[in-house]
C-alpha cells in the first residue's frame, strides 16, 4: 500500500482519462504529463493473457495501466526512480481496479531492484527521456526535466537494461524521437531482431497516405535473439486536416485498440 501523499501535493494533481475513460490517471499538474506517447507504447506491445510485461520508467503508470486494461490477465511490473511518482502509480492502479495485476516499485535501472530477475519477462516496454544530457535547453521544472532529459543513465543504458530483463525471443518496445533512430538501431545491432519501425506521422495525410510532415515519433519493436531482418512500415497518420485525430488514431487512443504491425 502506498503511503498517503501530503495534502499540498494532492492539491497539485489532476485527474485525466485515457482510453476513452477506461483508465483514469492522477498526475501532477506541473512537470511531465502523460499524453498520447504512453498510450501508443502500450498499444504496440504484443502481450497476451497470462504473460508478464515490464515498464521501464513507469512514471504514474499510464502505459502500464493502459496495457493492463487492454490485455486481460496480463501481469505488469513497473520501475521508476522517483518515489513520489511510484506512490501515484500505485494509487492509480487501485483506483482502476488493476492493483492485483500490477506491481510498481522504486528503482534505478543502473542498479536494478533484486525483485527484478533478468531474463524473466515476456515483454519489456520503455519511453526513455528523449533529450541527450547536455543538449538543448533543460526544462526549469525538475519533474519535466527528469522525464525528458537523460540523467546518469543514457539511451544505451536504457536499451541494455531492457534487453537484460526480457527473456530470449521476448519482445522489447520503445517509443522515441525519430531523429534518434540511428542511435537506437546501433545499440541494438546483433541483439534484437525481427525489428519493426512504425512512424507516427503528425498529418494530415498526403496523397501517398503518409503524413505531410516529417515523423517526430517512432515506435520500434523487436525480439531478443531473433535474426529476422528489419522492416520499415507505413506507420500511422495522427491528425486530420483541421487538427482532429484520424479514425485510426482514435481507435488506439480512445477505443483501446492494439497496434498490429503488418505491411500494407
């Protein structure tokens, strides 16, 4: 059971809805706030009932709870460095009736908690900080900075930890900035196969069916110790003309639909 938060902290929380209200989420008003990235991350994990998933950098539990809500009887663990966010994640799991199937813990991926056994998870997912340490302008809010800017653990550390925790032939799924895809692929070369790259195009759709603006986000999924070649898929256009979400994006964000990585 999580320790109660101080009243002044509770006053700075908002309650938000994901998956069309199937998941409610308490999260800080200031700092990093879960939006669509964790929903798409969870939708890309090919988990089945009875399988285990580890969410690395779980935050307040957005991706983990979306996955647990979508996949009946899947068991989800989450590791997060910031204790106050783990307490919120536990509260969120209880509020959504998912506490029986999720287990959130405080921990650092540089030195994993003993409860996490290497090679024991069917699937591992992560939404690592997008900005390299020392690059760009660090957000003034420390919570947002911790979520968006790499700290003592860089991208390579995140990738190594995920590979360490997943079992042979299990899947590893990331959502990240498209302009760091080369770094991700270099770090995973020879260790992750059957890799699929799924761009998320801002939109609106062009005549070719892709977004008319460069993809800012990509989802990458692969399997540990499998040698199948990489596939680059058409991905999904997120927005229609006028700014609303496309029907395909709505199906994931509000309908709770999983992503299927098949070529057209």
